[in-house]
C-alpha cells in the first residue's frame, strides 16, 4: 500500500486496522507458541517414558546434608570443583613422550558442557617444562625492522587499551596418534590437544603502531623465556618463504587478530599457559602462541628455526615436505555420546558436539548416524564466533541397534572437513600434524561406544 493511500485512510479506521493487524499477529504468534509448546511437551513426555521417570506420590526424603551446617565462606579461598568431579582432569599419555617436561596434556572435552575450557583444564604443551616468571621484573622487547625499538614492562602493557576475545588454541598434533589406526578409546586423547578460552591483552597491531614497523618487514618472530627459548616465525603481507615462494594470502593476514595476552577467562594466565604474558595467534598452530613471551623481532624473511625444520613440518609420500602449514583447518567431533560414556538404555537422546575453524566461523555442521550414508544438519548453539569453538546438537532416537555416528563441519570459507581417506591420499599414513578428519564413533547394541575408523571413508 502506498503512503498516499495510507494518508487517505480515516484516522479511526487506521487505528482499527492496526489493532486488527496486531490481533492477527498476536493470534498467529500464540498459535505458533502453542504448537511449539505442544511439541516440546510431547518430546518431554517421550523422554520421560524412555528414561522411566517416576511419578512423585509423596514428598522427597531428607538427604544427609539436610540437617548439617556446611563450610563457611573462604574455607576454600580459591574455589575448587566438587569432590564428585575429581576425575575431570587433564591427562597425559605416558608412552607418547619420554618424559613430562617436553610433553603434552589433554583437555577432557567429554566432560565439558560449554565452549569455554576452565583454566585448570586447558591443555598443556611444553618444550622444556613450565616456568615461574616474576611479573615485576619481566619485560617484553620489540625490535628489528622498527623505527623505535621499545621495552615494555607488565605495568606498561596493562595501561594500554585492552582487547578481549574468545578463541581456541589447538596443537597441530591433535589426533596425531590416530593417523595409522585407532589408538585410544577416549575423546580426551583423540581431540584433547585443543582448548578454548577468553583472552585479554594488548593487540599486536597497536604495539606495531607504537614502535613503527618498517613497511619492508614481511615476517616477525616471537620468542619465549623458558628453557627451550621457543621461536616461531609469523608471516605478514608480502611474505615469502626461504625459497622465495609467496606465502598463502590467508596466512599472511592471521597476525591481525594476534594479541599479547596477560589474562585468561578473566584471571591472570596460569604458569603452564605462559604467565605473565603469552603471544596469542588465533587460528594457527598453538606452538606459535609463544608462552612466557620475552621478545618480538620484525624481519624480512622467516627465521627457519629448529622447531620449523625438525618438528613442525610434514613429510609427504612423494618425498617433499610441507612447511609453514600454519593454520588449523575446520574440525569437529561428537562429545556426547562418545567412548567415555555408555548409552543408558533405548530411547531419546541428544547428540552434542563441538566444531571449530582456524579460518573463521563455523557455517554449519552435518551429523550422520549411519556411517556417512545420510546426513542431517545439526543446530548450532549460539554464540558462533570466529576462530572459536561452536557447539552443535541434534535429537537422536536410539532403538538399541548399532550406529556409526559422526559430524562434518563446513566453515564460512566453504572449506569442508575431509574424511580420513581424503587426508591419507594426500599425506599418507606417516604424518603427524593437522589431522582434522571426520571422527566416527560406533554405538554397539550393548550401549558401549567405541572409537573406530571406517575403511575407504
């Protein structure tokens, strides 16, 4: 209807028309809400029947805590989990490394219900053990191809404009034990080299403005103050590798999201995660997010360190080597049900999982319960953020049959999570890093859930 026609409508009729329209909208909304409420009630009734919920006929009996006084405030000055959650801890695999100093621990994603990893459960990766650094004396040096080389104290950094963002960190060896075949019947060990947290610090680009980075600088490297003095090279616009080949464009812009982090999930970093400051490079291999950061040097070529030539490289079947494959591509996994938990009887369940991508946001996740023959799109749980873990869920009715359940993520660039066969066709069976293939769990008729790999998938 045109504006002129609206103007010609008598005022009383206009009010009546609006009121009628509002009534119609209200009724439509009420019917929709009633329908959804009925559906939810039906689902609830079905669930109640499935799990054989008891009808309450008499008041609940008092439990043992009903007639006692509990602990007083600050009896535990720093809050800890319940004693009934004592098994929800980081774990390591004793045979994976020769000691625990240069080793890794795993986050128990099977026991987590959100996207944030508690600080005490964030996975650890050390190259020479965790160290205790005094924030009163610690300094950060930024130098190299800059106009004004500068030294920053912790107080200097905390006075600067702060930046907060939620991002995942993932070791490129996440899933490495499964390249040749199934090794571990636990989600903690197949996908636990990844955690997600809220980080607070100073944006790298702000610090770059302070020191005046030379436009000819195309790389920088960050270095830690631990015993390994871990160094990693980070590309910027115009970067070329040591052979003069241009770096992929999407890798040369990753530094724009970087920060010098001093807080994690609202509190100071833990020593095992780099206290008092760490470099944070969202979306990239976690080893590039240097802990116990002591300096950043801007240069015009990659440093090509020991770690960049001996460890974080990928030999291919044709004899060539992938180097500087820095970004963690899209990945996903179902964390309920999974091998750490058995099915408790037939009936209604909810498949739940997590997805993430180093290239940006998760666009959608598909779930299959028949080994990849058919797929159904899962519901993404808000918030959905860039380079951050995203939850997904899908209703599932288990009738006691065997099922092969799996998830497949597509990120906002259109990249689709590959199958294990697709990865092996390119990288063979002897790779270590960047295993982001579709993970299958097998639900047995007994309700047991096992880690499996499907042949030719």
